[in-house]
C-alpha cells in the first residue's frame, strides 16, 4: 500500500523554467472534498503536460500572473475511463497548446484547479462530459427473460460466449427502505437536516455521519488510502461489478471495476463462517466472510467478520465490527438485478434495517480497467 499522499515534482518550461511540486489525493474523490466550489478562478496559459492516469487525469499548464511571474498549475479532471467514454483521448491536448480553464481552486491553497470548463485558443471546448456519462454505457437495450443455468438457477453473470457487467445503481448510498432524501452520486445529502432520517442511527453514529458529510467525505479511506469498498458500497461504485460463477468450486467470485479492481469470494460449500488457519484465520476483513445459498430465484449471501477500517457505504455511514449483512440478489430479467441488504449492527444502529436498489446490465462490454491510483512514482 502506498502512502496516502505523494509529492509530484517536475521541471516544466516554456519561456520560463518553473519547478513545481503538487501534492494530491490518491483516489477518486468528490470535487468538494478537495476543491472549494465557492472560490472559482479562470486561468489562461500553455499546456506543459497531460497526465492521463487514474484516479484523475491532470493537465499541467504554465500561467503568468500580472507581474509576469509564471507558475505551473495542476488542472484536475475526471478519470481517463470517463473521458474516453466521452470520446476524448490523451492527445486531445498537447504540450504547447494555449487553453483557458475555469473552475474552483484547491482548499489547501496549492496551485490546483478543478476543470469545470476547458477552452482552446480557437474556442473549442474539450474534455466536457454529459451528466449521464455512466448511463450512456448501457447502449441499446435488448429485452429478454432471465438467463438460467441448466439446473434452473438464474445466471448472475454473462452467458457463454457473451460479455457484460452490472452498473448504474439506482441508489447512490444506503438509505432505509421507505425514506426519501436527496443526495448526489457520492452520497452527499442535499439537506444535512435529513441525516437522521437516512437510517436508525445510534447518536454517536449519526453525529459521525453528519461530520463526514459536512467535511465532504474528506476522510474517506477509499479516497485517501485505496481501502476496498466492502459491504453494500461495492454495489454502488461507478465502474460496476461482474459475477464469476464457479459451480465446480462451489463459489462465486465478484470482480470490481471500481475501487482498486478488488475481488470478493462467496462460498456455497456450507463451510463454517470462520477464518481458515491456512488463510486469513479469524482476522476481520474488508469484505467479511460471505456464505451463499439459493432461495428460489434469489441468491442470498450471509456475511460477518468485517473490520472497521473501511466505509461500508457511499456518504460515510458508520459501522462496527458487529456488522452482519444479509444480501439478496434477484435477476428479474435480462437487464435488471435487484439488490436488497439487511443491516444488523447493534454497535452503530438502534435496530435492524434494510435498503434496496437495482443495477443495470451493460451488455457486450468488459469491466473498465480501473485502479485506485496508477500515476507514475
């Protein structure tokens, strides 16, 4: 595991040679976590480098101030995956190009800007993405019944000779069934006063949830340390999941396109819900110990043995090592997977509660090749 921050030092020059060092968060984060959206700025200068790498693409540009002094700014954009989905490429901009960038500045006072808009000298807007860029990957929908195995069980993954994965969750954070609150795709509430309605929190857990929300999720270990998004959160990351069903081994492996391309094992062999001396013993885990079984057309997974170092939902809902999850996966048809989770954590909540959402099938495509952080050392 790499350190949560690194110092990037380069020498870049046009007419003036400037040496710069820019610290940045390693993993994908909400814009507000790093940038102050109440402090917009406009920069005009020349590109010195395009760093096309996860978790965020960076454009480095030399900008002269009123006195003529030149600074090299780091302009941050969405991930290369989303930019490529939008039709953009690493050579869309090249060193020497003149651009004007608008966006909020970094909260820590360093020379960094989030790119709300990038315009070239000839007035061409580049690297713009539609709000529904993730949904756009669904393509043309082909209706059909639920695919099944020869034994009659629904297929959770692709049929032989085909490809695809599950993405575009209908809910972006855990919210108790029957509760309606507005939030963004990172799980940040539109109205913080709705916090106590999200789940049956114990007082300390609600207060921690509120603090995480008010800090724009700045302390999220997924963003800072590339900690895997275990629990229900893995079904809400941007780049989808894929089931690898292995009946001969009596297990299901869940592959993730988001996070750090992590995977999760679910066993169907009736083993005890304890660690193995030759494996992880009884150490608490990011994904817990999941035991699966079929109940009719629903795949049911019972998981315990979680550690407390990850966030088990977008938006920062707390959990403890007492967390016990019952997850139900029901493929209603060719394109729809229904997910329901029962949360039982007497360390953080006053009672058992449930949340549910759907995921959509992205046909004919493989999981995105995403890593939490792949910038050069």
